[in-house]
């Protein structure tokens, strides 16, 4: 039977796999789209001054560079910059991503004097597990949800909605907090931090490219057509990567973390039924409105916080790392009586 240390070691390996898969898949898909761009551009391909020398040998032989040759040349010019940007973003995700996510969810940090009961619940559970006490945040939303973030137990945070604090019984809230602490203990938070901030980076770039394409389309210059095509293809590329490829990578490296966190939380509190009851209540009202604007954060929450019927809700349902609540509750109730 796998121990908590096995899960920690596994998540460390998955984190490194994730860091490798992001640039490799990004490069492969990027080259594919460069090829598509030059194929569509065809004979209208224009050369700038820096590329004249490179292609002069082709001109002398009355040979026009092929699509593959043009794609290779463009890739050599822009892919290093894109890779450098992606690596910089991974570093930002590692060291500052938790604060970006907390700021995006409009979470407010609390201290012992603000909410002594919540603070004591978190602190007591941390003491029992030998964990440092994370920073605690409250999201001003009456729904029921929670998430943990950070790069390691020494730099971790737990965020709870106002609704989950007010509507759950003490034992149920303790189970939810234990679940989030389990993600910290199992090092899930680092894995998901890099994934979520990485996805956000690419979806943000897609929005910028589409806006630039619209702006270029309003101009009446003779070169605007090429700019519109370039920005539009780049926008489609980043959108496909951010909304499809990156979530598939996330799914590949993490499938059972919620079951593991539930089981670890049950062992922490010795009360699996309380967490099961909490999950049922959470499933009735999990939506956090502020997270509608940050769809990639859904994977970090104890239950999907997005509006039902949302496109990204449907997509996350296909690519979700969260098992159905019914399966989680059944597993917890099976544990009840064995602890």
C-alpha cells in the first residue's frame, strides 16, 4: 500500500514531467502552426531585410523556398524567444503564482485575531501533522468552496469562501481544511500551481493575439491582411494550447489526487463521515462568481466553482482531475468504521 511519502515522491516526479512537457508540446504545436501559417500565406510570403541574405542563394538558383524551409527559418527566429518567455513564466508561476491566484480570487488574508476559531482549526491540524501553519484567506462569496496553493509547505496558503465557513458544522469544516492541508502535505499544490498559471499564461496570450488581429483588421494599409492572419493564427494556437493541450497534460500527470487528499484528510481528523457530509453540501452550491473569470483555477478547488452550462465547465468536465462527488463520498463512507 502506498504511503504519504510515496505520494510526495510521485508528485515531485510529476512536477518535473510537467515542466518538461509544457515546452516540448509547446514547441511541437508551435512548429505545426508556423507550417500552417506559411502554407496559407503561400506565394504572398514577403521577405524582410534580415532574411534577404539567407534566401539569396535560392533566388540565384531561381528557387523559391518551400513551406518547410520557411517554417524552419521562422521557427529558428521566434521559437527561442517564445521558449524564453515560457520559461520565465514558469519561474513566475513557481515563485509568485500563488499570490497571482489569490489576488485573482480576491481573497483577503486573515489572522488569529480576525477569525480565532478558523485559525485554531488550521493550526491544530498542522501541529498534528508536523506542518507549518499556512496563510489563511477568506473569499467574500456565500457559496461553498475552498482551495490551497503555494510551492511547498513553507510557502502555502489556504483559501475558504465565506459561505463554507458559515454553513458547515465545525467537524465538516475541519474535514475540508484537512483536505486542503492534505494537498499541501502531498505537494499537489506545486503541481497544480505550475499547471494553472501556465494555462492562464497561454489563454491570456490568445486573448491578446485576437485583440491585435481585430485592431489590425480595422487598419486599411496593404500590409494589414498579413498581420491579421498572423495574429489570428497565433491566437488560435495559444487558445488550443491553453484550453486543450495543457489541460490534457494536467490530466496525464494527476488523476487520483482528490481521492488521496480525501483519504489523508480522513486519517487526519479520524472522521471521514464529516468530510463526506461536507462534500455533499459543497456540491449543492460550489459556484464562486469571481472565478468565472479564472476558469483554469477550477482544478484547484475542492469542487468545480464555475457556472453550470459554461463552456469551460463542460471542457473541465471532460478533462477534470476531480472525480464525481458521489464516488468520493462513497469512498469516504467505506472508510468510516475502519479508522
